[in-house]
């Protein structure tokens, strides 16, 4: 119905609808963000209900990435999210809403890399020099939104070539398969479209579903992944990646919870990644190709292939 109204009533209405959506989202966010200061103020559980709508918190937490991320990031860009002083039972407490929103953006991005390096499927474009040795996922989620996810087709294609090669061996190495599936599972729901397109003809990919079931990758449970994804695809379909360059032509990102050093990193990563995927030198850096000739592979071998010289 909303789309029909936009078509008939034009741009002004669509802007108003977006404003209403943002207002409602911020209302839910501010309500949910009260949980931390309420806990710190040691407010009685029953009394806390006077200050916090449990149904709003449940609604906020149930919003899928496709709905929540665009409005959350747009609100952060504009500086529409600010910290507040809350009063609970005459007790004043600081509500760090920006920190709460930043964590929510990180959580909704669905990435679970930990610290990854030049030898991994996520970051083969790192130079391995100076500040470009490793990247923590907590410093990467905004870059992923603006730039990194643009390369998800390249990431999957390169990774899947290794997966097929390993499974084509006379005796696939279990440790290597586990490492490969664990790495690609670090992209969370961003691999779902590729899995859905491929798993029907490649049952070896059920090992990736096992990795996604792990608590470190979200604890997903799929009885029938293909059917489940068809029914839930809209929840994980994000808008097209704008790219960091276009974003910074549109806005400075100064109001975002991004430090200057992290912003500098993002600019450097953008150049590294663009150059890397232009030359497509994946085989020279990814750990799999460094241990491909070995029949017996240890965890130490993989570690050295990732983090060693």
C-alpha cells in the first residue's frame, strides 16, 4: 500500500513516510537503550516497567537487518541519535544511546570475523605492513556497509573455488574443510544468497550450515535452508552498496561514531581493496594456496599460512 501511495502522490509523500519511519525507529531505539542505565541504577524489575516498554523492546529487537540498518545508519549520519540523561526513581543516569546504536549497527551487520589478516578470505587485500596486519570486526562494520559488501561476489567466487578444489581431492583434508567453512560463515547472512543458489547442486555445502549453527556465527538453525531462505529472503536483502567514495561525496561521516583513525583506515582499505580486486591476485595471498600441496596439514600450518611471512 505504501508503495502505491508513493507512486501516486510523489516524492513529497515518500519523504514524509521516511521521516515517520525514522521517528518510530528512534522511539523504539531510545526505549530499548534504557535497559543499560536501568540495570546500572539497580531499579527493581517491576518498577522498571514504569520506564521501559517491554513490547517496544521486543519489537525493536525483532526488526530484521533489511528494515533496521538503513534507517539506523541514516540516523547516525545525520546526528539524529544523541545521548540522554534519564531519571529513574529520582536517580539520574546517563544513557549512552550513541554507543548503544553503534553496537546495534555492529550486531545487525552479522559479521563474526574476530581478528582477521591478509591470509584470510575476508581480507586478502591487506598489505601485511604496519597498520595493515589485522582488522578487528568491531572496526569494520561501517566500512562493510559502505564499501566491503560490494565485493561479496568476488569473495564467494574465490572461496568457492577453494572449496570445490578441496572437495575434489581424493581425500579431502577435514581440518582444511573445517577452516574453509568456518571462514565463510564469518560473513553470516551475507552468504545466504550464494548458498541458496549453490547448495541444491552441491551437498558438500551443508558443512557451511553446520558452521553457521555455531554460537560464534549466530547459532542459525535451518531444517531446510533453501525453503527457509525463500521465505525469509526479504529480511536480509540490503540496499545496494553505495561505496565509500559516493558516501563521502554526499556526507562527511563526521557525525558517525567513527574515530578519525578508523576513518583514515577506511580510506586506506578502500584503495587496497579496489586495487586488489582489479588485479585479482587472490591465489598469491590466501592461506589455502600456501598449504595446498601438503597432504597432512596441522593447525600450525594454517596459522603460519595466514599470519606468517
